[in-house]
């Protein structure tokens, strides 16, 4: 019973811990050796580490740009939790991220570590301004992955500086730090901006995945209502884009969505996946009492529920009927 | 012969939801009015079907070993006889009422009475059944209600700097998020009492999680697609539809860039790099806020909502990530016996924000936690979107304004009244056997 289960769990965990401990001890030995070699090399070049960092193998290895990437990145992964409490660790990460001559892979790993540290709001507070500065510097960095990461983080915060950079780039008045499609989508995260023209452009030119994103963000703009309804009704459009269009239309105009969704869900010539998505939304969200009060629709659902040519639609129709409040 | 069985902490509909924590029940004879019964009646409590559904185990007292059956002797005068019941670790329910307690006269085949209950346990999201998965996604989407539902309060609690400071970068991190998850879970359970929060084991591949039927399938440029039957297709936050998420790892075969469970559970100690000191204080274990917690967030790239602290709750995956953070804490507690908040190896700052020593307000053991305490104004945020903490029939804890310390003994190991009616599939009641 539970006692035996607890015993098994304990034995399994203790074995995991023993293995982890052994692996970590091995890692610490290797780290010490790497640090020793690094110290010797720095000493011969008369390059010391400041203060007490001199004795810390983790900081020695992390900050030695002459070492290969792997041992430096391993320090972040293996020892990050305990190092994260130390101001000099955060400062070292900031220095690595800002140093364009350092390895791109180590800089990316350091940026991830800074992002993780930034979740520790109170502890990270003294470093926040320097972190913000570093992110802004990265917007113009020669390494695309670092640029993309920084622009993504800042755009999500609706940072006005990066938004202006993206707008100017889209207008051809400056260089874009990221590809055009991504730039439009990053701006679209802030619905206070006039993004609809760019989203329409994206819809016209993009892949299915990009069209789905475009339709998703159009849901924040009332002027997109008729466009969204048209896409939802367009049987030539992909299933996924039509489904997203339905969700966006429902957000903008729930009544209109309800009318269109009823039409689509009872249209046996339409895509079963789109019909299913319409029925699922009608069944669970909004004024479901009104849906059930539409006796003609409920009657047609009874037909749909028995239509085994579209079993998934029939199943959702049966669920909808089973939830009728009068049953 | 008629008998009655009752189990403590029924909900308003008379249903019981159990975990691994033992709950008290009673059995008594009913037909005693005639006064002609002189002999006690022997009955046996068992699982109605030991092969199917959630399984239960019984004991005559809370601190005694539990077993699959329990013999009781019912007095002829109808006096109730106590027993204790809990779910069997490894055998949780998958549907409401699939664990049935059967009471039969000793040696008899016919049951005198039976009672369906649910062994309601938080499970690994990668291993949920399709039905469990669908109940969860549907209920979470209904709570969101396209941005108009109660979910918006949970989003607000994790947005602004002062709000984030109540919960991050100090020792209250784990307690605050335990309360946050439990608050959300209780709201989900108001809509569907069979739902629990699943956890994302971010140190293992979870291919079943990142699908169109569950948390969504990621496409180009942060697009996340959901299937037609997945109501999360309608997800809305901050006036915008959907989720932006770009995994920085292969969601089919890879895992987040985090330290693994074993390394996490060994965190502790106050010396730099002393992660294998198995715990002189909780101030050591909460290094996990950086990694695996922070790294699980930052294992997503681009403009992923979950990557940044101010937008993370806009992605429903956030709650599964934090459920695993809480599970790791629960495992650490179980393994190292860390349920007593008055002990320094469980929690270092054991006073309040005015004690010596102390840390930031909201992070000391005796501090109440925003927003449930309804305290506003600096250094607390300007408003309190969720107050008081929701009280439920199935648990007596935490109270309406929980403290940091109130969240520690979540299974009621030290005090039965502290049990919060949630548990994890791989974290038993009590402490790990040695």
C-alpha cells in the first residue's frame, strides 16, 4: 500500500541523489583543474581577477574568455543556483553579455541566466537598470540570436525605444533588428499601436503559421471584424487559420460569432475541425442559455449528432445536447 | 440492517475529495430504535473494486498504519465508530467517484452501504488520460472566458513590480506561489470538482503536453495552435487572443534547460556552491528560484509570454510550470522532513517584517500574504484583486488571510487542521522512510 510505495519512491530518489552527487563531485574536481590552469595562464599574462573572486573556481572559469565555450557554460548550468545570490556573479553576466568580442554561445547562455535571475524581483532590483541597458545595447548587436532575444523581451514589455526602432524599420526609415514578419508580430503585442495595416499585410503574404498569428492579433482591432468573419467563412483557408479567426471574431463580436458559428456547425459540407471548434465554443463560453433557447439550432444539432460521416462533430453535438439545461 | 457512513469534509453536494492525507470517517448502526439489538455488529471496510479506479486504505486512528481493509465493531446503540481513510499512493482516481468505500458485514458478500469518493491528486501532465486533459483545458478556458472571466485576477496578481515583489526574490517565493496555485485550483474546482492542476516535469521530455489537444503546438514565430475541441483556442489575456510561445528546446525529445530533480532536491546550505549540504535552512533550497524555476521560464525564446516575469501568466503553461516548482518543494519537504516552520532548517526568517532578523514584508514566516490579506498601499500594491483566500468545505486550511508559514504543512502532517486538500502523485503523506 502507501507505505510500500513511499519506500519505493524513497529508494528511487536516494539512488538519483547518489548519482547526482557523484557526478557533481566529479564536475567540481574538473572545474578546479580548469580554474587552476586558467589562473596560471592569467598570472603569466599578469591578468588577475578582482578581490576574492581570485579563489573562486566558478568565477575564474566563467570569466576566462580564452577558455572554450563548454566549461564556461557549464558553470552557469551547474552552479547557477548558488552563484545567483552574489552581486559579482550578476555583474560578470552583464559584462559577458555586453562584450561583443566574447563568444556568442557564452553570451547567449549569460543572457538566459540574467533572464532567470530577473525573475527574483527583490534580489535583482539593484541590477535592473544595468540589465535594461544591456538589453537596449543588444538591439544593435551583430549576433542575430542576441538581437532577437533582446528585441523580443523589450517588445513584450512595450518598450517605447524598441517599438520606435521596429516602426522605423518597417517604414524603411531605419534597419530592422529582426526579420520583417517578426517585427510586425512584436509590435502587435501592443494593441495601443496602429498595427492593423501591417497585420493585413502579413495575412496577405505569410505562411499558414504567420497568417494564424496575423488573424490572432487582428482580434484586438474592431475594424478587423468583417475581415475575420470573411476568413472564418472562407472554405479555401486552412483549418487552423479559420479556427483562430473564429476565436478572434468571438472576442470582437460575440453575437456575430454565434450566428456564423451556428451556420458553419450545421453545414455538413464544411471542414469537420472548424465545425467542431465552433460547437465547442458555443457549448462552453458566453451566453449558453441563449444557444439552447434557439430551438431550431438545437433541432439541427440532433441531426448533426447522428451524422456519423463526421464523427467528431457528432460527438461534440451529443455533448452539447447532453448539457441542455432542461434535461 | 442499516448502517450510515460519513466522511469529514464533504462538499455541499455530499461528495468527498481525498488525497494521501488521512481524513476521519464514522460508521454507525441506524436501525436501533426498536431497542432489540443487544450484540455489536462486525463490519469490514474495503475498496469496492480493488482492480479499478482510485484506491483507498483505512486505519482505526490517524497515526496508525493503514491497510486495504479495516474491521470495525459497531455498538448496538448506534454510537458512531471512527475510522481514517486516505488514498493509496500510486493509485489515484481518474474520474470523480471512481474510488468506492464498501462496508459489509464480516464475511458477507452484500454491501451494507457504499460511498463513492475521488482520490483527487495533482498528476504529471505528460501522463494524463485524454479525459483528464480535456477536463483541465476546458475548465481553465472557462475560467478565462475569453479574457472576461475570473482568470484576469490571477493575471493581475503577477504583473506589476510591487505585486511581483510580494512573490519573488525572497524566501516567501515558494509559499506565495503555493497559495496562488491553490487559489486558482479551487476556482477551477468550483467549475468542475474533478479537476486538479497538472504539473510539467520540465526536467524530462513531455511530448504529450506540447500538443494541439493540450498546451498547444508551437509553430513559426511564436504561433501556438490548438485543436478544434481544445477550448484553450479561445484563450485571451490583456485584450489579446492566444499565446506567444517559442520553445528553445525540442518539445518531442528534449527538456527545458534546467538542473534535474535530484540536483534540485539537494539544494540547501548557506555556503557558495554548497549545493550538496542537504539543507541547513530553507534559504538554501529556495536557490531553486533561479534554476530550475527561472531557467524553465527562460528555456523559451523570442517574445514568449512565459519568458518574462510580467507576462508569464498569460501563457497557461505557466501554471503547470509552477505546479512542478511546488511539487519539487513538496518532495524536498518529504525527503528532508521540512514541515515545521518554526525550525530554522525549514524556514529561516521565522518572525514578521518587524522582527529581528527579518526580510522583506510578505516573506517572513508570520507575514500575511498579499493580495489575500487585503492590505494595500506601499510596500504592498495599490489593490488586492483576490481577497479573502477561498474557503472550501473539503479543507480547513489555509484561512482567509494566509501567512507565509501557513502554507508549509500542506498535507496536515504535523497538524490535521493544516491540510489543504491537495497532493502530488509522487509525494506521499508523512516523511520519507530512512
